[in-house]
C-alpha cells in the first residue's frame, strides 16, 4: 500500500512529477523488501523513477532501508575496502575485478568484493564465474566472508547472502530489461566504516553516486565509470571518476598512457552468436572458461591487455582506501604484488578457505 500512495503523488509525466524525500524513499523500499508490494507495482514504481531520474535523497533512502534489513558483513574488520561491480556482469569484456582484488590483497589491502552470478537482465559474467574457473569460490555467508578476509586477505561475497530479501525481486529486475535503482542499491551493501570502490554506468551519474556514498558515512571511496559500468578502467582512453577522502570530493581521471599501461585493444571475450532469449554470457560455458583463462594468464604473468587493466583496477582499490596515496604509487604496489607472486599466493589462500 505504501507504493500505491506514493505513485499517486509522484505524477504521471516529467512536467508534473516530484521527487521523494529520503524518508519516503526509505518507507517505499522497506515495503518492497518486506514483500508487501506486487511485482507489477514494484516494476511500475522503478520504471517511474528511471524516467524521472533518481535523486541523491531517494538513493540514500533506498540504501538505508536495504542496510537496515541486511546482514551487514565485516563490521569489525578494520582497514577494509568493499568493491562493487555490476551484478548482472559483463558480456563483451572479461570480469577482471576478481583478479584486481587478488592483486590488491597481495599488496596488503583487505578486500571484500560484492557480486553474484546469473543475474538479469544481462546475465553476464561476474567475479563468481572467474573464481570458479580458478579453483576458488564466493561465499553466501557474511560471517564466512569475514573469516576468509582474516585468513586470505580477500573474500568474494554474494549480495543475496547479505540481503536475501533481494532474491524475490530478481524476477522483476530481469523482466524490466533495463537497469533500475535496484542495480545501484545492490552496490551499497557495505559497512559504513569501510572504504568503497563502486562501478558506475556512463552518463551524468558520478556526482549523485559519490554524494550517496558520502551521505552513508563512508570515510573514503571512489566511484569510477569503468568498462561496462565496472571498476576496471579502460586502456585506450581515459576513465572518469570521483574520489571521496575524509569528507572532500575531487575528480579523478585515469589515463593509462601516463603510466605506460596503454594498449591497442581492450581485454575482450571471444565472439559468439547472440544468446537464446532469457540467457546471457553466463550461460555459455565456453565464455565462462575463456574468462577464467584470461584471469589465469594475468596471474601467470602474461603480458596481455588484461594484465594492464587488472593492474589499473588494483591501483584504484589501493588508492580508494589510501593504501596508496597516488595512482602511480598504487600501480607500483600492484605490479610488485603481481610479479612477485603475492597475488597468486592470495588466490591459493582463498582456495584453501573455500575448499
């Protein structure tokens, strides 16, 4: 009933619509997560917000509602970085966030990567698929993730394990065929004391995203418009972002050629025909295997574009939590962790944890 009342006041056109207050957004998403609203009404509500444009207050209210119902991980882990990439994954580029996390862990950073697998509408490849190919796995238990971080330096945790109430919404999310505020809220399930690295889609969303991160109490963080809306910067052109550090915001630009990491091509997955209706790259065993092979090649030291991209991603992770004061310093630390075998050692520790 909460959504029905709000929908009657939101307006029916861009000229008559109004924005929700943070309190209204909090009540709306709480009602959705409690299962008190029909799928049709939820989809209508999310679609209305999409064409209206979601405000910082609305996103903050949604995120606070989600966090209130979530089993938040790693509340007692200090010096933690939480990384969030698109849950519906990638279908053109390999998900290198898992490799970048291993590199950052090899450099001494505690990393929690929030992800999932086979999520619509894209049903693309995620870190969970890559880890499976590398002989490790993600966990669905926030307490186990904390244990893994203490033992291995990193963990990959299912967002569904953090907030099971999101699972019934996956059908709505997939059938909408377009991204909605759900895709952003899922990235914000991190403890407020942790630094964060979030991937954002292209367009004028960086400012709103980092303001939400700041409003939720995170001391440090970076929102980056990486390849496919992920956290891995592009290699052939600059990648834009905004950094939060102790309450201050500043623009961040990643120029690969400034660090000798430019490549003539971006990391790519093999080309296959379009998937069947309702399926995606995650349903293609050959693509899943190829993504794992690319990740393994990076960890083995092969000089391929994916290596450069993973190093840049790891450098951003180190800078987001000020383990590196500059991006150049982060790149030096990441390169050393990769070339010394420290990243591969982090993978082995994660394998041992998930065995």
